[in-house]
C-alpha cells in the first residue's frame, strides 16, 4: 500500500545534457501538501559544462510531492533528474 510518503530516504540522479551560460544548479524539493517546499537532502553541485552526471542520497522522510528546481546564470539548460525512493532501509 502506497502511503504517499516514505521514511527511508532516497537516491537522486542528475544528468545534464546541455548548458548555455555560466552554470546551472539543480535542487530536488519535496512537499507534503504541494504548496510548501523544502530541499530534499542537498543541492547537486553546480554544473558548468555538459555532459555531466551526479548522484546524491537523502535520509529520512521523503514527502508525497517532488519537483526539480533550477537556478544559476544560464540562458538554457537541458537536464533529467530522477528520484528513487528507498522503500526499505539501505546502507551503502
């Protein structure tokens, strides 16, 4: 049964395929109500050239709603962000 939030953290993946400008920083955010957002874990490191890939982990609760937020000094950026919820406790 899906409970809308999970409590064992997540793995977050970023693949940047193009950046026009100086840099782009992508943050995964989560929300329990789709209104108030907070950063899940930490932001990915700023990407200054493509292609580039990164992986981050987050611990604890992952709320129901997820989104990717991008900031930086760029005019155009193309990326894919994936979040994999840990449905059970994991150790790396």
